[in-house]
């Protein structure tokens, strides 16, 4: 059967219209978390981001799943389908990608290099830094990350119960204690032990995030919820337009928090926040 020229033009126009309409359809997104409060706060942050792509929240029939944290990410990967993790430890993401999942993730926390830049600004006389880490921490030992002025002592700890004995043994040897993001090891349940141990030994604690700074660590580079939300929508937009995820990485834009009361206790000079942020961004 031969189609007339007008019919062929009409069919081509309809096909282009269908593709355009499909591209304009909202992306159906499912958001899962083990913490209802975290899920609610993240959804609110997503809604406040200037529109990057049209999207709608669904409970089933999703085009993509956003998984907040390690356990939800693992479950979503097991279910199959496209998954974007948010605040997921690098080791968990690597394990999933070795199994050829349709996934990527914004890693939990910030990079080690960023925290080291902050330490060099706030503590120019420090030389020996202890770094505690576990299997799901944001960092694993990276000898190349040490700087000319900082020696890093990497100390593995397998569970929260092992933190106390390790601190009693090694803390007196360090000038400063640095903690990576790790919701299993460094959380509200272990903060008091870690921070009081540091105070008693006069060893400042840096990291792992804003919550610990509020509790009593001196300072930390950390991701913010608005920054995570903006990056999440950009990555969803790339996946929809190009059909593949960006490679896993830390959040692109991070912030600095300083506990001024603790900084005074360690006789640190108090920086004006914007000046400190500029100095940190300029640090090579």
C-alpha cells in the first residue's frame, strides 16, 4: 500500500508531536527512605528547586527511584530499574555497579581533600591527624590524599563498640581527629563519647558533618539539603535526556560550619563565615 505525500507528511508530523509530548510528560519519581522525616525534608527541598525538568511523585509505576541512604539504595537496586542514590557510601555504590545495576549515586558526605583543606586553614600547626573509618564510610585509606604538612593515620573500626577502645589507645598520639560521614559509626549515639574524649585529651574533632558541629566538633565541610536537591534534579534531567547517569561523585557544592564556642575553647582565630568560605574555595 502506497501512502500519498500528504499522508506521509502527516504521519511524520504526528510522530514528532508524540515524541515532543512524551519529552514534556512529567518524570515519574518514587522516593524511598527508612526515615520519614528525612524523606519529607528531601521532598520539600526538591519542590523548592527552580524547575529543571517536569517531575511528579508516585508510589508505583515510577520511571526512576530515588533512594535516600545505603539500605534503601540496596533494596531499590535489588528490585531493578533505574535508581539514583542520595547520600550513599561509595563502597555500597561500587558493589551495586559491579553487578551492572542501572544506578548511580551522590555519595554521602564530602571528599577527604575538602576536609583537609579546611584543617590546613583552621589548624596551621597540626601535623598528625587520626582518621577513623569503617566499611561504609565516605572514605577509605588514600595515601595519596596526605598533604605536605599533614600525616594521616588511618584507623579501621568495624562497629560503634570499637570506637572507645581505639580512642583511648591512639587519641593521645594525634593532634586532631578527623571523621568521615558514616551513619553507622558517627551518629547521635556515639557523638558524646567521641567529643568528650577529644575534649579531655585536648584533641580537636573535625567532621563529619553539620550535625556533629552542632554537637561539639570544631568544624566541618558538609553538603546541604538544597545542594543535594539541586544536584539530584540535574542528574535526573541528564538521565532523561541522555539515557545514562553521571558517574557517582560527591555533592558539587558544599558549605562550611564552625562551632564558635568550641573554636574559642581551642584558642582558634574566629573567621567571618564568608571570608572562611572564600579562603577554603581558594585553597589549592
